[in-house]
C-alpha cells in the first residue's frame, strides 16, 4: 500500500460512496413520502337484516353509466373474498345470475331502486326464479379505478459498454366505489358503503427501473369485503364512517 | 453475382416486412356466445321467422384510420341470440323460407317476423385514457301476415361497452355480445308495447276468440 497515494488521492470506489448514499437517501425519501395508499371508508347500514343459513348474495356491477363501470376483475375480487374462509358467505356467480334473470339485469333494464325491484319481482315468474337461485341480498358495485395524475420521466440508453436508465416516474390511481346492498325479501335498501382509496406509485430508475407500485384497487377490494362481511352478519350497523388508513 | 444476392435478400426482407405489416394491421373477430332464454311470458301467437342468408353470414368489415382493417363475423351470434329469444317470446315459432308462406303454414301461423341487422358500428380507442371499446348495432324487425302482407317494421338498437384490454379483438367481441344482449332485452320487453304490434296482437286475439265462439255455436 502506498501511504502517499492514500493521503492525497481517494480510491475511485470510495469517492462514489457519499454520492451513492445521498442518492439512496433521496430515492428513499421520495419513495417513503410518495408511495402508499390513503383510504376512506364510510359504511352506513339502515336495517338490522342479516344473512341466514342457506341464503346467498350476488355481486353485480352497475353498468348503465356511459363514463365508467366497475371492472369485471373487481367484481370477481369482492365475490371471491366474500366466499373465502371458514365463515365465508355463499356467493352466487354474477354471470350465472344475470343469465338466469335475463333480460331483467341488463344495463338498460336493471332496477335502479328498490321500488323498481318490487315492480320487477311482480312480473310473472321473476320472483320464483330469484328464489330458485337462493339469492337474498343484491350487492351493487358502482365506481371505478382511474389514473388521476402522472408525471416525471425515465430515459434509457444503450451502448457498446452496456445499457441503463435514469429518471423518476410517478402516477396516482384513485379507486372510488359504492357498494349498495338490497334485501330482496324485505324489498329494502340495507345500506351503502362508500370506499375511496388513493395510491401513488413511483418508479425511480438508476440504471435499472425499480417500480414501487401502490394498489388502491386491491386495498379497496379488501376494505369493502371486510365491511360487507360485517354488514351481512352483524344485525346493527353503526352508521359511522371509519378511516382504515 | 454478390450484388444480385444482396438485392434478393433486401427484396425478401421487404416482402417479409410487408407481410408482417399486413398481418399486424388486420384484426379478425368471430363473435361466438350462448345467449340465455329470456324470462318472459310468451305472446299468444304462432310465428314464422325468416332467417335469411345475410343474417346467417353477416360480416362487418371496416378500416379504422391509424389502426387496422377489422372484420367482425356476427352470423352465428345473430342466430344464437334470436332463436331462443323468439322461442320464448311466442307460443310457437317455426323457421320459414319466404313470403307468402306455404299452404300448410298459412293456416297454422298468425304472422311472420323477418329480422335484419341493419347497422353495426364500433370504436376501438387509441388513447390510453379511453378505457372502453364500444359497439352499437341496429336491427330491423319486419312483421308480416302469413300471406306476405306487410304489417309494421320496428327498429331496435343496442349499445355495449367493454374494458379495453391488450387483446383488442376479445374486447370488441365482449362489447358486441353486451350490445346483442341489449337488443335481445329490448325486443323481448318492448316488442308487444309497440302501438302497431299491440293493435295487430289484439286483432289476432279477437280472431281467435271469434273462431272459438263459432266452434262452440256449431
């Protein structure tokens, strides 16, 4: 080892350390502050109705809006999550229910309130068909997950010595859903749960892009499912909004 | 000689690229689905139905600017949607070839329906912000007496949308199925409510009642 060299010239590897540390700290702070999901849940139950043994629920997407529609995989996520576990609720497959009740649950014919549901059930054969499915509660999902903002940028380049990317990109998704529960036996609106989950994802690129993705839709699915389970199994709703964030 | 080989290779490359472009720029969709039987009360009439070749073999071809040439085959789906629909809507249905119907059918049918797919429109968005593929279609239902006398034509339309996925063809197919289900829903719930159709149905019921009365009198 040459002591002179050591005192006057720093190793190139060493000289990179503070820069790397600073970069990592900067990236870390950006990630800590930027990536995450904020949530708001507002459940409101109006009746004491609970699901009985042998009774089923069906989860349906509201499809009459021109601008949005609850995604098919979100409906599936809620249906699967409700049915999961030892105390899972019996969930009737959505497509099968729509087929059995055709043409009464198409976008243009589906009842928009419990009054219209009553009129529909008065039609010949309709109530009997609903009874044959075993469905007591209809869960209407209305809303969607949308990208509300995005920014930044990543530049990639390749050369003889290798390839790499540099930059920072971010985007923000907002998952807003209402789950409205109708009781077919009582012809009443059991209540509504409003869920608003917002998540910002970031992707810094220092040679390799590293995605830190927030999943507000998945969290909205989990949050809504927990509330729906309480809704359907606990007699009284508290009617108060709770923040799960 | 070497120059000729290079030229040949360039030509082959261009041809391959051209083929690739052509294949990449055409999208083909065959709409296939089972349509449910509607949950409705049948109307008290026996109907003949004309499914003509245009309906059986319906293909929509369209070049969308900045995209590709789309061919959408709807023939099988037309029949899959209309057959169970008419079977549930009427007391009895029978396929007939043409108008006027034959002597056997003229005595046993109350009327004849001739469905035609008049218009098919669709939109596949380019921008990332547009989330849905949309389909709009319009059918014309012509109602005739069995002897070929025209009664009324009713146009009925349906709109369907489907989430735009990476598989654009599948999204178009889904949107088309939603639109066709909408058409089926409209036909099954609104056909008898059309003023001219309601009047025609009333006449048929009066004729039936008169026929029963005359049989009792004899």
